[in-house]
C-alpha cells in the first residue's frame, strides 16, 4: 500500500513519464486534477476507483488521500506538471507522513520549461539568458509580488497562473523599472493540440493575449525574441496555433 504523487506533465498525455504511466496502469485508486489529460485517466485499470478533484479543497484532498491509503489501497494522486512545482504536492506528502501512510513522489515534466519549449522559446540561451526566475501570478496584487526585485532581476521571468492578472503584472513590472519594450509571450494550453502562443512586449502583451484561454504561462525576457524568430522561420506570425 502506497500513495504515489505522480506528475502528469504539462498537458500532452504523451509527456507523462514511463514510471508515472506504469503506476497509473496498476493503481487501485486514482485521484486526478481537472487539467490532467483524460487519456491518462483512461489508462487506469478496469475497476479502479476514479475520483476527480473537482470541488474539493486542498484540506479535503489531503484527507481523501489519507483515507484511501489507510484502506490499504495503492493510490495514484495524478497532478498536472510536476507535483512539487506549484502543485501543492508537498502539502499532500506532509499530510500522508503525519498519518503514517507510505508515499512516494514521481516527478513530472514541468510546464516551467516544457510549455515555452513547445512554443520554441528557450528559457535559457547562451549569450541571452543564464538565469531563470519562477513566480506564481495566481494571487498577484500590489503586495503579493515584489515587482521591484523582479524588474531588476536579469534573465528570464516565467509566471504561472497569471493570465487573469496579466495586465496588472505587466503594469507592475513596467512601473518598477522594467522596459515596456521587453519582449514577452503568453502560451495558452501549452503542449496540447489547441496550444496558442502570442508574442509581444510588456507594454502590449495583455492586449495581445486578451482572447487566450487558461491554463496559460507568461514568459518575459529576451529569450522570447528567440522563439519569435524561430516561429517566423516556420512561417508563423506573432500569434500562432500549434500544428
């Protein structure tokens, strides 16, 4: 009996790890997030208990995992991306550890680099960016992000869950000293068949990305200009759909 915290990858079901897929195919219970590809859920064995997280708070998920583990089941907790990158996997691990339930973590391909790469944006590039900063924009407000520090930090900035507050984030960075002409890009539904990418600059990226859907990732920095050049070489413009 073990509870496995498994990363499902950034969206494309083919980007799950071999180990993660094997555990899904052999589990007795599968607790999965909304953003997990349905193709991965379908890989669970016939008769396995399937539980969607829909409507459950984090505390309820923690309790559910403890309950399933206490019942002696082999459980896969399937989470988008990597369980420990804005996935709250550590909170679930702590709850299981406190309850004495055996658990393990199976890392997943994180959207951090995979989603930009899917849009041909390298988060690091020789001579352009040797530093990467990752933040969550989920609750971005004037006091939740240190815009002065972020604006002064060199390299690439990647913002998770910031689409709804994109204008506020861009304005905050510019007000703190980052040039409005800094290249930026937003990738919506990255690695999926309906992926859309929009290129622009901090000063106009919120307007350009206004019609994009969640989940989406904001990338700020000169590396996005590299992606823009690569897209142009494939005959694509400032906005393109995955092909």
